[in-house]
C-alpha cells in the first residue's frame, strides 16, 4: 500500500473507507480499517521505507 500511494496511503485508505461506508459495505470498511491500522503500525515503527 505504501509503495503504491506513498505519503498519500493513509488519506487514500480513509477515502476508501468513506466510499465503502456510503455504499453500506461493512465488510469492506472493516477490511480497509484493518489495513490502515496495520500501515499505521508499520509507519510508526519505522518499518516502511
């Protein structure tokens, strides 16, 4: 995700979660929130380059 979107990865994920929420895709919202959480964990630990 970070390789594809760089510094825009987290905002892109937030936008995607919003889009999925608007169409009522609860599973998709959960999936993308999990991805965002994992990306945040990696970036705060300095593992994503």
